C-alpha cells in the first residue's frame, strides 16, 4: 500500500469514518493496522454488544486491549467445567466493574446447574463468592454508569445470591432487564429462593423480569404491578405442595395494569406440575401469551382445552416438546378420544391471536393439521411438528401438505429426523443435549 494513504492523520481518518455506515467503516478498517486503530473510538460504538468467549485467548486479549472500554453490553460465554475458564472469569469481572461504559452483563454457560445446591461445600461456596458474587456486587454498586441489564444466565447457584445482588444496586431505578429464573440441577429437589418483594419496588424502570414460580406469590404479583413491565417470564420446575398459588383476583388486577404484557409460562422437567397445570397454576384471568412445556413426559389435553377456553383473548404461542424416543408409540389423538375433539383444533378456533404451534414428541393426525391450517390461515406464522400418523397413503399426504402450504401462505413440511435437534430425536437423549436445547429456547424467549 502507498505510504501516503497509510499516513493519513488520525483526526482526518476519524472524520472520514464518521460519514460511513457501520459496515463500510468496518471494511475500511481492514485496510491496514493504522486504519484499524482509528476504528476503536467510542463515538463509533454506541449500543455495541460484544460476545466474549472465555476459551478464545485472542478474543480475550482483544477485549482487554480494544473493546472493554467501548462495549455497552457484554455476554460472557464460558464452560464451568473448564478450570482455565474459571480462572479468567474473576479477572474479567473485576475488569468490567471498572468500565463505566458497560451497562449490561449476561452469562452463558453449558452447565447452568453446575453444582447441586444441597452439595455445596464451604470450599465451593467460597469459590463461587470470590469468582462471581463479589465482583458482581462491585459492578452493580458503581457510582458512575448504571446497570441496565443483569442476566444471570439461568445459572441456579448464582440465583441464590439474588437478594445480595438486588441490595448492591447503586441505582436500581436504571435497571431495565433482570433475569433470575434458573435451570435446576435436580428439578425435583432444590432450595427455594426468597425475594423481599418490597425490594423490587425500587426498580422503577424494569421492563423484562424472569423468576422461578417458587418465588412468585400474591404479594409479589401485587408489588410488581407498579413497574413498567413489558415481559414477565415464569419458570416452573418442581411444585411445592405448600405453595399457596396465585388467586384469580390477583391475576385480574395484574392484567388490568398490564393490558399488553407478554407473559411466558415455561415448565421445565416439571413432571408433577404438568399433570395439575390447569388445577394448581393456570387461572381464568391470567393474561398468558406464551406457554412452553419442555420435556415433562406428558401432554395434558385438559390443560390445552382449558387454555383454549380461558385464554382465547391472550394466547399467542404454544410449544409442547418431548423426545420422540420416549413417545414414538403414543398418539396425541388417543388422549383426545374421550372428548371427541382435538384441543389444538379448538385452540386454533377460539384463540384469536394464536400465531405459533410447536409440537414434538407426539404423533399428530394429518387431518387435524389441515384443520388447524384452515382455521388460522396465514395468521399462523409457525406450525412445527415432526411426528405425523402415516396411515394415509403417500399421495394423500402430498395432498395434505399442498393444502397446508396454500392455507399458511408459506412452504411447509413436517420436520424429518435429520432436521431435529438431538434432544428431540428417536435415539436415546443425554441430559446435556436436553439442557442445551432448553437453554437455547429460553434465551430466545428473553431476547424476542
């Protein structure tokens, strides 16, 4: 390259960059080291989010040297079983605690329930507090830039320090997103997280909140009514028999305060709760918009029917997911014979805003899939299934699929075994594969 181009003064090159679109600016920075160095100015990185892979040493060096003072939101991706990753975490956290530009922090790991709470030794407790808790409290208590996003990554052990984290906020009124819901190491036995409901009243800008159902009670529902919530996500694991539940009156008051809120209810390995979903958890006035039932080994037809009747004015999405290897010999239709009607058909008829149906792990009747398509038409943005009764001959199936394509206004096919995530397939499923699938799904719900 001609040295004259390489020696353009920094101020002049920076002025040129200011007229370029972000993509063009980045491409220009690839010309040479001098041009690249000019790129790293705060004015070019507003609302910049950075994914930091702890296992990538070059990326970590790049973050420390060039990006740490530019990014506004940091996603830390690490493997908790990797001791080298953990050694870096503490240094990274203390580094970002000193970066006044960072307003959001998210964790992402493949081992969200990395230590069973009942087995935490004093030594492990000290490690967790020194590596994560203390630097996080330091980050939240900064006097300068306020924290707008705190996402604990569904890591169960970190959520047990939620009370300490909430107390540490220097400016709680600035927080816009708080995710405290977790994936449990053992969904049948775990410690309960207790949150002082009055403490949440300080977070007057909070728009997105996720919690485990065990922490949700009448007082909390009434407390958060004063917040400007746009999305509330509730995770259900075990179902404590002493949990009082939430009355229909409280949900009615909640719905009155939030006429357009998105309310996600997600059951995760909730083998007991799924059977009493419509009895213990769902309420007539609960403004439920999204239901997720993940690997609960049971499809509750009565709950689906209940939803189609009582949530017809709010329900937008239903995902009921299990592994095909556990249920390949079971037909969903068999469960509906006692009522003489398919609740998914009734849901498609009654629920005016329904735009997504995802069913995996259960055999569906192709006639009913056509029926769903006729009722919803192109308002159904996503219809995803993988197991269909193959009793009709090939020619008839082709006719069904062609009609569904026309009705939905998009190309549609049931997913083949090769297209399925390993957690959904016909071969035995590992816990790691299921956890990965669940983690990705619940993260996508948060970011929607």
